[in-house]
């Protein structure tokens, strides 16, 4: 096979993986969210819609049905694991209601605007080693879809367009609560984007690159493989983590959809699959931000002693992807955990935390790291 | 391939620009402007300036246009608040003026002897953040610093204007102070409407 | 100064000369970090503890075996399903006087009397049909109060779900045999 064909094929396969990834992971995330929520609240959570091989004891003659142990006869893979599917079917069969006051074009466009930029930005995240020798054929494949030299800036640029989905949805609904949610969301996301970008700048200054793959390599090759930026830049990591919650509109910063005040926030007027796509976009944004955090502060796909960042073997590449996935779910789980722990901030608290605490802290951190790096190295 | 991209970006920019100036609905206009800015980013991408393209989307798309839509949403203009539709004659004159400017630019470009223009050979790192930064902080450092001074002055000016507006001109319009300026012997407000 | 002292009083015992600031006022508290950590610890403990969920209908709150979860063992005064009480000879105590039927505000009791057999010397009538529609019943206990023979009683039995409405209409035989202790799951637990 010639080089171009392999390159095109590799890009196609990686694109399918990147696009399919959120669609495959989001149901699991929803399940995780519901289970963690109920466990924290002392409940069991969904356990009725199961992936099961059926009541196999009914195949036996009636007299022998009792002979099988119940655990085998009523085998369930993970209790409630098909609940997201049931949720999806419910959403798909719900009546689509378009408010009479709605701006039809914007109303229909908003869910797409909320999902597409976020899913596109996933392309920048490296999910494995950069030097995989594809099945020993001599073609080296970088396990990252868009290896642009702007790296994190490109991801940030495209990902920041996700706010339009919320803003346009709130405006296009032609109703006051969605509008308030959209206004809040725009204000909140702009405010926290600044703190987040400043925290990222500290990380960029430390690693000396904006290329995300180079970021991982930097972390994998310094401090004996444990040069993760969350150890080198703990304050930046903390600020990024806090801003991440605000960017994803998740508790404790879920003011754009604060139920007690805004009914449902920007998606109050949405039902059926359009609401479902908003939901999908929200969880994809969660994956994107967690992926960015993993890549920039937790060493990405690298793990000392287990993964050699420059090896070309297939097993090494597979392991690196597995490590990335494990770290990703660690951060996602942490986000879910926090959501069911902390109450919502008041709006003025949110703004004062963002502008009066996080932004100056991140700025100070940036200046100090720049000075230290200049004079130390 | 790059030429095709340039043409595509140009078409997107022109189409979105026309939509921007012809829409009455401010949100529609703002979103078309966003598309036009995205087209500019595409143009930069076609010219191998990836860093500039990313910055274009990040700053204009992710920040400035969000602020625009934010302000528009805060104002929530209704149809009758947008002012009267301009008469057809004004539109015709405006269209002709725009076409005239376009024709002059076109003429200037077309009559220029373009054979003496040689596109410089681009290195592999062209358009990367490092490449961009090297230019910014060596050849163009003076203009860059001057721009930062300008931005700083703008920020300071905004703060001064904002504070003054809060302290002085809005002082007398507070609802709690309004009754003090009124004639105490005047009839209570709203009484005329109540009585037939 | 009196006012100042009064205001200070509102800040709790630490206000007078004690350098320790009020809750939420220390620098550590204002970064939210200790509070968040406390919250995380709390929810982690909740995550790991035993769950309170009763998986009705496989389990029931009246199942005494779940007493360790703080549930089970119903209140003996709870008004649940009815029983018809039997006398020493195993006959129903009911004499079909229809007082319960008259007292019932929900009109859920239906009784058709018939003459008692000749050998039953203590009464003249007995119910031929005695039906209670458990879906109509509001479990007020008026029938129990109205009964002169102590023949109908409400038990703490929490009713079990059925798949049809007709199953919720209990006839005489079922009321006579209704076992208040049979709060068992209908289906095996998973």
C-alpha cells in the first residue's frame, strides 16, 4: 500500500473513532451519573432495564425450573445497564413541541450548534502514542486525529463555539426562562473562559509547547515519566478544574439551567430528540473538557513503567489508549461525584469567584511560573 | 486545493456578509456575521496561517460575537423597536455605493501588474505559534507594544466612563430618590387614569 | 457602644476578644477548599454505606428481615387489608347485619345475606356473598367500628400488587383466609 492511501485510511478510521466515541460513551456516562447520584443519596438507582440473556429457565420443563439457581436463571449483566437506551427511546417517541413564539430556524439550529463544535474539538485530543507502527507495516500512525501545530488553541477555539448552541436555543425559544438561562450561560462561559485560558497559559509556559501530543511527551519524559503538570502546576490544575465545571454548566455552577429559578434554563422549551441532542452535547462537552484536563495536566495517555512513549509496538499503542480512557473516566467520575456533592452557587458568588479570585490567581500563577522558568532554566 | 479553499472561503464571507447587512433581526445578523468571521478563519487556514485562524475563531467567534449576542439578548428588541424600514431609494443608493467601492477595489487589483509578485517559499513551521511569536517579538515588537498600550488605554477609558456613569449621571434617576423632586401637593400618580 | 456590643453578640461566642473568626470567615474557608473536601468525604461515605431502597414488590417494608435497615416491622395500628374473623368453631363471625356496608363511606362492601343453617343456633343470618373492592376502599376503618360482632377487622397488611382490577375484589373466602402475616415477596429476589 502506498503512503497516501494509508494516511487517508488512517484519518478516516480515526475520524470514525472520534465521532463515534461520544455517541458510544454518553449512554455509559448517563448510567454512571444516575448510579452515582442514587448511591450518594442512599438509593440503588436504575436496575430494572437489564442486559440479560432472558429467563432461560422457561426453556426447561416446568418441573425442573426450580433447579436452576436464580442468579443464573435471571442473569443480568449490569443491573439497569439498558436504562440509557430506554431513556433514548422515550425521548425519540416524545411529541416534538415547537413554541408558537419560537424563531423556527434558530430553534431547530440550536441543538446542532450545541453538539457539533464540541464533537469537532475532540479531534485535537491525542488518545494514544504518536508513533504506532501500524500492524508492523512500516507506516507510522499518530493516534490523534488533528495534529495541528496550534493544538490546544485550536481545540479551545472550536470548543468555545459551543456556547452558541445554548445562546441561540435560549433566544430562539421565544420564551423568557430560556432567554435568562442563555444570558446567564453566555456571561458565565465568557467569565470562566478567561480563568481557564490563563491556567492553560501557565501549563503552556511550563511545557513550552501548544501541541497536545508534545504536551503528553513532555509529561511522559520529565521527572521519570511522572512530570505531570498537575504536580508541576498544581494551582493551574486546580483553577482549570474549577473553570471546567463552569464551562460545562455543571453543578456547582449550573446556573444556566437552575431548576428552582429558571424551570429548565435554556432548554425549557425543548422536548424529544432536540432535547436529547442538547443532552448529548452537554455530555460531549464534559468528555472534551475532561479529555483536555487529562491531556494537559494528568499526562494524557502516558503512565510511567507501563508505557514507553516512543515505542512503536501495537500492544504499547493499545495500552496507551486504555490508559487514556481510564484517566478520562477518572475525571468524568470526579465531575459526577462533585455534582452530587455541592449545592449551586448564587449568581454573584459565581461571578466574584470567577473574576475576583480565579482570574487574579491564574494571572499571578502565570507571572510567577514565567519568572521562575526564565531564571531557573 | 488551496485555491479552491480560498474561493470557498470568499464565497462564504460574501454570502454571510450580505445576509448580515440585510437581516432586520439582530440575532440573525450577528450569527451571519459569525459565519463571515469563520470564513475569514477558513481563508487564513487556506493561506497556511493556522495560528491566526485559531485566534480568529477563538477571539472573534468565541469571545467578541458571544458578547454581541449577549448584549442583543439583554436588550431583547421587539419588531416595533427596530425603527422604520429604510425607504427603497436609500437602499438603492447604499447598494450602488457599495458596488462602486467594490468596483474601485476590483479595478485596482485587476490593473496591477501581478507578474512581479512572487509568493515567498513557506517553511514547514510557517503559521505556527512559534513562527508567529518570533515575528511579533522581534521585527514588529514596537508596533506590538504600541498596540498593547492602546488596548490598555481603551480598558482604562472604559473603566473611567463606566464609573462616572454610575456615580453622577445615574444618581438622580434612582427610584428611591425620585419622589423627593416632586411637588408634595400634587395629586398622587395614577389618579387621573383611575377616575373616568 | 451598646449597639456595637449587641451586634457583636450576634456573631457567637468567639466575638469577644477571641481571634478565631466566625465560620465561613477564615481565609481557608473563603477559598471553599475545606468545605468542598468535607462535602466530598461525606458523599463518599454515603456512597459506600448500605442503601435504604426497598425493592417493592419483591421486598416489602413490612418484611421484618429488613429491620437492620431501619425499616420492616410495620406499625400494628396501620390500617391495611381486611380480614373476616372466625369464631372458635371456624365459622365466620359475621351475621350479615349490613352495618358495615351502611357505614362504608366508599361503598366498597357488598353483602348478600342468606338464612343461617338450622344447626347454627346463635344467629339467624350469614353472608352468602361478602365482597370488598380494595380499589375503592379508603381504609378508614369505619366498618370495623360499626361491626357489632367484631367480625371484620383491618390488619396491618400492606396489599400486594395485582395485574388486573378483578383480582383486587376480595370475596368471602379470600377475606376469611387473608393471612396478615403473609407479607412475603411474590417473586424471588434477584
